[in-house]
C-alpha cells in the first residue's frame, strides 16, 4: 500500500474538520513540504484572506502606491492606473490559491506536475528570491518609518545605530514568528489586518485637510490627448508596478493555503485570494494620496531617481499621527516580514529536504538578516533590491501561467503522492517525464521569462535590450504572460503529455499520448510503487468541472 493510500485510510473522508488536531498557537509547527493530512488541516478560506491581506497591508504597499505620482500622473490618473493594475493582478493570482488545498503542500512542490519533479526547483528558487527581496523591503521601509517617527516624537537620532537596532528588532521578531510557524503567523496577521487597516483609515483623516483630489501631474488630463505621448507609458508603467504586487504572491500562496481542507470549494479559496488583493486598495490609495501631498508640500522627497516616500510622509504628517505611523511600521513590518520569511524557510527545506522546516527557517532567516544589514549599510542596495524584486516578478508571471493552464488541462486532478518523489529522494512516478524534467513547461517558462526580462524598461534602474520595443512602454509583464500561454498550449499540442498525468475523464483542450507511468524507485534502488499502464488512475480529488457547477 502506498504512502498516499495509508494517508487516505487514516484521514477523515469528509475533510470537514472533525477530529482535526488544532494544537496551540505556541506549538512549533512540525509540518514542512510533505502532504498535510486532512485531519490536521484547520485553516479556512477566511484565514487565507487574513494572511494574504495582512502580508500586504503595509508601508511597502503604500510606497508602491506612490509610483503613479512619481511617474507624473495626476491623482485621478494614478487611481485609474492603480485600480487597473490591482484588478488584473488579483485575477491572475487567484487561481494560484487552489494548489495548496488540492495537494496539501506548497505551490513549488505542486509545480512538479507541470515542470517535472526536478523542474519544480524553478518554483522553489523563484519563491526564495521573491520572499528574500520583499522581506528586505519590508524591514527597510518599516525600520526607516519607525526611526523617523521616533525622531520626530522623542528626538531619537537618525544614525546607523538607531537604524541597526530597528532592523534587528524587526528581523528578530519576524524570525521568532516564522520558527513557531503557520498558527503563530496567522495570529499576527489577525491582529495586523484589523489594526493596520484602522491606522490607515486614521491616516486618511490626518491628511484629509491637505488632500487635493485635483492634483495635476505632468501630462495634463492625459485622457483627452493632452500630453498623451508621455502619459501612456507612465500610465502603463504605474499599472504594471501595482500589478506586480499581487503577482509576487503567486510563488508562495500555497504556503498558507495548504492548511485548508481539500473539500473546501475552490471558488471560496480563489475568492479569498482575490478579495485579499482587492482590499490592498486601502494602502495603495493611502500611498497615492499622501504622495500627491508630498509632491505639493515637499517635492524634494519625490525625485524619481531617488524617491524617499517615508521621509516625505514624515515631513508632511501632523505631529499627532507620528505614533500611528510608528504602529503601522511595527505591525506591517511584522506581518509582511513573517509572510515572506516563512515561505523562504519552507521552500529552502523543499529544495534541501535534509533540513526540516525549523532548521531551514533559522538558516535562511539569519542569512536574510545579515543580507539586510549588508545591503543597507555596506552596499546601499535599497533601490537595487526593489529593481531585483521587479525582475523576479517578471520571471514569476510566466511560471504562474504554466501552473494555471496546467491546472485547467488536468481538470484540477493531481496525484499528491507522486508530487513528493523529489523530497523523498526517489525517481519515477507520474511526473517523472524526461529524467525529472517536463520540457514543455520548462521551455514555455524559460523562453517567456527571458523575453520578459529583455523587455523590461525601468528608467535609471534597468533596461533590457528590447526595452524600447514599444516606444518606451514597459510591456515585460503582459508580453511574458501572453507568450507563456501561447507557447505552453502549443507545446502541449505538439508534444502531448502522457495519459497517466490526467484524470479518468482525460485532458481538457489538448490531446494525450499512451505512455506507461514508470515505477517509483528509492535511493537504494528498491521499487517503492509499481508503474501503471497507459490509463490514468481513478480521480481521487473529484473533477474541477463538477465542483464549479455545484454537483460535487
């Protein structure tokens, strides 16, 4: 009897939560990337909402909200760009939430089904790099806001020592939360969602007297043709920067969703991920509104070449709002940092299974904190890491497309046991493909990511060789997304996948070929599970089609 069959015997078949071991918040999480049994999946779609929203309801997101003003847009133009980018990005992200409940593991491991059991390291390293970049941004922005606020409140010197203490405080607290694991992180985000939202609302009140909804940018109205030559690139660029924020969650959304029971309707899980990103309109609009105030009252802080949003915010804030600013910095830094670093430790343990989750989190956490100090004080990488984060998101977007199209063509069906072959140092199984690599998914991702990077156009930061292909407009994200979809579907038609990776109902949209599933063999050369003939295994997870129409 296979590992998956043993698990199925022991688990509650209804997945409704009866007999599930909830444990204490202060219990150190023991699960890593292995499939979490149904009896221990105690999270809900609303928990996913709180973790996702809490991780983005911070100063880092508010800073992204300032970019439309930095690009020269007016308040209303900036709001239109923000809403456009946020909605498109949230719609792209939402399907990435279904892999966690379906397979009980993170998205990098789930990608084995589409990139191969070795090719899944692409998702792991994308997640590692994305989480490291956003963890650094979170600690730097929150630490700067905390030190700046305390300077205005009690005269704390803004020197290297103060910043070092602030960064160390954030980094250490975040590491503690991540070591305890998912439940402790969920508690932090439960507090963060409510507290940070209220503090942002208080901020709108604090700046209401200075807010000018008629703030004009550099392009006139833009919409009626005045200044349109510069307006269109600025509008698209601002929308893409906003869009990159929800896309950045794609690689590690499954880190949190894997605790949701399999039977939870997928529309609820996707809805939670969608609403969490739409809710970030609060910090985005806060950043947009305050940036327009800073551009009017303290324009020296809004130099596009070296923007200092936090410094400008402190310069224009009323004195009574300094304490709420410090609170947002503390709460937001904790929630965003924990969300990022938790995924980093989890993915490191997935690439190097000899490390358990706690060991991997401690190892990566210490390295990440050291990087934060070196990047801030030794190499001044604050702006460079923001550029790096944008480039990583450009590479993540086509990976997400491969995952989503793969989910649709497989009808939402996966062999959860076969996904764990890499982690157990085994070979073979449904997702072995060509020596552990699915060249269809790998080729689609690699070509699309390379094309996207070549089209990046970030003036003063990074410009790819094709950055001026669209007259200065940064089309890297839409180009990589569209190219990945066309290439992957085309390759699935030209080189059909084995019949064994699909459910009994067969593939959707594409053909398949009759190829036997190879046996699973352990490191000692012993056969763990026999191979199967061409026909697919029974559908153990149900058909995604029937669930969507309410027949499940």
